[in-house]
C-alpha cells in the first residue's frame, strides 16, 4: 500500500475529498492570480494599494468559496441549478430599478461592502441551468423543435436584460457560451446553421439601421466598430484606446522593457490599465515571452477541465465542466483579441488578472463547481 493510499484510508471521511481535488487546476489558477497581483502592483507604481491588496483579499475569499463549493456533492448543485438561474435573473431585473451607474452603464447593485455585478453570476448560472436541463432531457429529444425552445429562452432572457444595461461584451459571451453548450449537448447542427444565417442578417440590419429612427445600436457602439475597422480615423478620440494599447504591446518586443518599466502604463497613456487593458501592461513589461506564458497557463487550465469532463461519466457534471471551461476560454480569448485590435473593444476583463470583485469571486465559485464535479464523479 502506497503512502497516498494509506493517507486516504486513514483520513476522516469529511476531509478525504481533499485528496480527490484536481490539484493542477488549483495550482494553475493560483499562478494566474499571482500574475494579476504582480501587474496590479506595477500599474499602481509599486504600491499594493489601491488595486493589488484588495485583489489579494478577494482571491483568498474566492479560494475559500471554491473549496466550500467543491466539498458539496454535485447532485446538490444539479438540484439548485434552476433556482440559481432564477436568482441571477431576478438580480438582473433588480439592476433596472436599483442598480448603480458607473461609466455610463447601469450594471451593479451596491451591497455596501462590494459592488455586485449580476451579469457575472448569470454567466455561471446559465451554464448550470443548461447542463441540468440536458441531463434531465432524454437524448432522443435533444434536437426536437419543442425541446430546443426552452434552452433558447433560457439564453435569450438574460441576454436581453444585459443588453439594456448596456453591456454588449457580456451579452455576446452569454449567447456564445449558451449556443456552444447546446451544440455539445447534441443539438443538431442545422439549428446552428439557421442561427448563423440569422446572425448575418442581423449584422446587415444593424449597419443599415445606422442614422435612422430605428437604429439598433447606440452611437458609441458604432464608434467602437469604426475604431476596430480603422483606428487611425480618430487616433485622439474613439481610436485612442486601441492605438495606445498597440503601442504598448509593440514596445515590449520579445522580452519586454522590464518590470515596472512600461512607459505607456506608468505615464498613463494606456487606458483602463488595471482592468480591460492589463494584458497590454504585461506585454509591454515582459514582452512576447510574458504574454505567451500567461496564454499557456490559461490553456493548461482549459486542457485539465476538458480532460476532467471527458473522464466524467455523469452527464450533468461533464456538461457543467465543459460549459465553465468554454466560458473561461471566451473570457480570455475575447479580452486578448480586443486589446490586440483583433476584435472590437467590448469591455471584457482578463480572468483572474484584471481588477474586479464580482468577476474574481464568481470565477472562483465556478472552479469550485468544476472541482465538485471532479471529486464526486462516479468511480
């Protein structure tokens, strides 16, 4: 008998689950969070305040939440999935009435000790609800039109509420993650072909609506599209952010200018340097090597999630892990594409690195669900 087997058998049942944790994911998540602490320390000019210290405290709180969620049996979270979804939906509705406004958007609820962003909760509870739905639904009914309508409704309702805040980036993430989870659950590809065709028509309608009485997007959102297509048209206005972001990334070269030596961030040329554009600070100070290393950490987390999902024989657990993994992937893929000029600027934070309370705590709870599914899988 090995030492590990002996330890498992002699440990009290309540603590025995710790041995079954997916520990590589815990280590990788902590490593990414430490990168965030380092960069927040840098953009503050070598100070733990006002960003690095609160972020560390949130991570410790999030780590405690992750372990707590992980030790709860996965069947409990399956039973709570729709209730959690309805709770997040109710909070999205509450934002319309009691939400606080910041930077021209009404997205938060003031809880006194923190600003809660319900749309962050919805990213995870939507995955839970869809996974529970397809776990309940027999496979033979997955692609029947009637049974396709309910998950579409589950996706469209919160997406519409998020769009009114307005938060185009989160709305896109909800639509994409929900659609991909439906595809993984086995919904026929013809439905997605129809959605893609409808999406192309919607894009055409959006551009046709510009300047009319029935304009579908707000003016600033059109300016973001213009800036994405050609930032040089307004380098000191709408194109300023992405232009400065590209300068920061280019000046980093292969190995970077050195820790706390980035001129774009230290001289405040780089906008939102502690949130949406923190990856550009990393690229300027540590170059291509630093940016690529962070991407490798992200991809390793994703790979471990996919492996855990493929090994899990429980349908709910497998879909839950894949859904959370996809949501995590969309987070960093959209942010990195955005700050490199490969996608329009839509205000999506870099997971575990950007400064933010709701995003950090919700993501740690999500990884707690991944751990719960991993720990309590059929053996």
